């Protein structure tokens, strides 16, 4: 089974210097096929490109300017030769032996994606991540970190997970409407499940994630991050919701959310809504494409988490 490990990077010279050698060393033990590493630099102005050029076994792709996570990852996937795509953030490195339990799941043709156990370093504490749950509540998909003793998951993280490339291509990869960040990995996993494919979590495939040093927190203001998350929450609902009851609830709950945002002086919510509204023609086009592949209802996807 041939692999393509894709690492999106923006201003991550120190993280690449620290984590790339660990990944290269781990892949030396992989004998079941070819394993390529693709770093896609998203317009960095630091020494990231120079760092990557020191690794002859790493393929480097470059964006002329900063284009965001989904566009950058899709570029890597388009240039990948492996049957399985493994997405790793630049602040992530694998524990020895993480590949076998991850890849064993792909023996089933129904499996689209498998997530790793993410040991996230946050404020000097290790938090176990990697499995997600969610349900539709007050008109939106509300997601949360799930217990890591189960194999089902609502989504596989775009920073520590494996994806079958043939299905990735069929699904169109990450939806670039979510640029520059957030919700794109939830969206991809959700679309795959509504199309009838399996999305799983593997607790024995472990990666370490130095979360507080990540690209988003280092390079974007808290307000920008919040407004983008709200915008993408709307995009997700408008492109993916098909259950008539849930669609009605979405619109009926909107006045409540607007009033709540006003009372809480949460201007990011209103900005997120209007930014999503400006994208409505593209959202409708994306929704129409989704409708052609969906086989399951929204409730069928989230029922196990309720």
C-alpha cells in the first residue's frame, strides 16, 4: 500500500526542523509499499522552504501567497501518488508504530478515513483527542471531543488522519469554501458518511500534537478565528443539511442566535453570518454537488452520538 504524507506549512520553520526528522525516521520502517512526504508551503516568509530543502526525500510544493488550509492540502493531494493520504500538521509527529493499526482499517473498501489518537500538549497537560461526536442542536451541528475508547467518529482531523485517495478524489477533497481554516475536515468526513462510507478512529495509532504552537493561533487574531468559525458553521449547515425537519429548525432558531449575539456583544457571529451570505451562490453550487452523492440522512449520521 503506497502512502503520501501531506504536511501543510505556514511560517513553521521551527516546527519542521523539529518534527520532520522524526517522521522521516518512522517511515524508514515502512516496508509494505512506497511512502512519500509532501510539504506544501503556504506562502511562508520565514526559513521554512530552506528547512525542507535539507531533506532530499521530501517533495516540496509552494504557494506564491498564503491561500489557506484547504487549498494547500488539496494541492498536496492532487500531486500525491499514494493510495492512502496521511495528513499531518507541522506541529504533529508520530509515535513509533503508528502506521500499522491505522492502515489495517483500509482493508475494507467501505472505509474512507481513519483518525489517529492525538496526544495534544496544551498548557503543559496532555489531552487525548482524535475522536469526535456531534448532534444537530438549535439549528447547527454542535460537535465536541469524544471519548477515545470507541472506534466510530463523526470526523477525522485534517491534522492527524488517513484518507483513501480514490474516495477523496470522488468527494472532491476538502471544500475550499471554508478557506482559510476550520470545519473543512468535519465537512469532508460528514459528506463521506452521508455518501455511505465509514469514518473511524484508531486509538493505537498515536501522534503527538504541540497544540499551543499551531499556525492558526500564531498568525491570526482571536476575533478573526471566531468570525471564521461562525461563518463556516453556516456554510456547513447550508451545504450539507437535507433533513427537512432539521432545515426548518435551522431557520427558526436564527432569531434566537442573533438576539443572543447582540446581548452578548458577539459581533463575530453577525459578521460570520453576513460573510457566509455573501458566498451564497458558491454555497448553492456546492450543495447541489453534495445532493448527487448523499445516500443517508443527517439523522442517520449523527444518531449514534445522541
